[in-house]
C-alpha cells in the first residue's frame, strides 16, 4: 500500500481490553476530537443478548442462540456526539446495561454464529464512516480490523476496574465491591477463555496500563500515539 492509498483510506483506530478499563469513554472522546465515527461493539453483543432474553431463547443453548441470532435487526448509530443502538427499530441503550443482559452476554458472545453476524455489521459500519472510525471491543485488533492504523490494548488491574465500576454505580460497601470484582473476574475468564475470538492483545497493539492514569491522561496519551503512528492524521 503506498502513501497515496493510505491518505485516501478511512482511518481505523481500535481499542481492545477487558471491562472497566475506561475503553468506551476514552474511545468516544478520541473519536470526537478527531472527527471520526465511534463504534461500541460491546453494545452490539449486549443488544443481541437483550433480544434473545426478550424472545425466551435459552442463552446457554448455543444451537438455539445460533439459530435465533439471524433474526434481530441491530443498528448502531456511530455519531461520536450521540451514539445509538437499536434492535428492530427500538432504542435499547438503557436495557442493555441491566444486570440480566450483563449476566448473559458472555455466553451469547461465545457463539461463533453471533460473532460472524456482528463482525459483518462492524465492518459495514467502518466502511460507511465518512472519515474513519474508532472501534472498541475485545477482538477489534485481532479479528475485525487486523489492518487498523493504530491498535491499542487497554489494561488495568481487576481491583482498579472493580473500584471504578463501583464508583460509577454508587456502590461503596465492601460486600458490594467484592461482588463487582467477582463479576469482573468471571467475565475476564469467560472473554479470555472462549474458543472463538477470545479477548487478546494483537501482536502489533500498543499496551496502555490505565491503573494509575486519569481518563484525560489516557486520552492525551492515545491521541499522541495517533499523531505519531497514523499516516493520515485527521485534522480537527
Ligand atoms: O464492553 P462490554 O462490557 O459492553 O461488552 C459486553 C460483552 O460483550 C463482554 O462480556 C464481551 C463481549 N464482547 C465481545 O465478545 N467482543 C467484542 N468485540 C465486544 C464485546
């Protein structure tokens, strides 16, 4: 690929990493500052899970999930200033953050047919993005966009991530925090241990440990990486 090709191509920046690293906030802000589209792929797995639960599909029955997964019409609005997620035309941005979906989403996202379908939608979103996209998830750098212009892998210790999640939810009692930590560890194990597209750092990804960093520092650091490494840095 020569320089001329690169400058015309839409920019693709990907952020992968486990839950609670601040991926969503950071990715959205970076997209906004660079004038790029933004895609939260976890929201798509959550939207699929919500639809399956609503339609009485047993999420632990991989065959049933695979069969049903072709049915919901999932659409992601990728405007960084107001991303949206709909299923069959209905806004599901609230319910997909609920406990029922959070408990079931790891099982659903382990089903290969679900991944095939959502990966296709994710690539379609990138193709439709006028200037390029910032996409975040678990397998953006390894599977979905292996030729991304910049790959970042965000990490933070499980205890740091649990403390952040607890603060977001307003939970401050030790038992509540312990429960959040257990849930994070359970999801880490499920996401990293599944056979299809496990959570993994791409070989050419830059790892950023956010344990001791404020969100603004993470954003500035990644914007610095974009300036350093992306040939056609979007101006804005
Ligand atoms: O980022 P999140 O917590 O909203 O993601 C919800 C779940 O979706 C998470 O348990 C792992 C799964 N996921 C995935 O398997 N692949 C992605 N690209 C994004 C999320």
